[in-house]
C-alpha cells in the first residue's frame, strides 16, 4: 500500500526549504517596486541559473498522470521556476539527505495556482502532477540543464546537471485545508 501525501496550498514559509514562492504581494518599501493607477510591478526573486549561463524560458505542458509519485528529479546547478498558466499544478518537492538523495521526511506536495509559482533551489527534488487533462506552464531554467535532461530522456545519455531518483510510492490525497 502506498504512503499518502497530502496536497497543501502554496505558502511562502512552508515552501522556503525548497524554494521561493512567486506571486506574493508587493512590498511598497522595496526600491524595485512601482505602484500606480495604471500598472504595478515588483521584484519577487532574482533568478540564479548558475555560472556563465543565461536564463532559459520554456513552455511546458503537463498531462494528467496517476496521482502517485515514485520518482523525483533534481537539477544540480540551477534554480528552476515553475508558473502554471492554464490551471493548477501539484508540485511534489523534497530536500536531500546526507547522501544527496531525496529525504522522504521532507517530502511535501503544494498546489500551485495560476498567478503564483515556485522557484526551486538547486538540488530540490521534484515532480509535477496535474488533475486536468493538461496544464501549460512557464518554466525558467538554464539551457545546458534542458539539453542534459532531454538527451537523457530521448537517447538514454548519462545525466550531468540533473539527477533522477526512485522513492517509495506515494499517493496524493485530497487537498489539506
């Protein structure tokens, strides 16, 4: 029987061990904030793609899969941001144990709704699930990490900038209130 993993709302404090919540309200005392009747803008986070790499914007479509997770991936050199555009996603995350593998004690599942996002720290283990037939997301990462993962998934090449690990089977439960 699989372990049960409750789905929680995304919250800045709850997600802090894994990354930075995107889509939080503006801080009016921040010098990068501009609020006016016509438009507002504010900085949420400075993205760090890693040494000598530009940030890469990807369009990602996630399709409905079983509400279970037994495999996580981590990107070793870069942050990775995920922002759902057309519907909510469930982002499963974990930190690493002393051996650099996913620590099951830190496993969490956050519902991320359009208008919010999560910028994960390097080495944050993660997987994404959706409950709709498909959800389009914007993703920020680095080009070499994308090429590395694509070569692994298509050609079976060894991973250099990412890692994939199997974990005990977890089944996502209903959302926690």
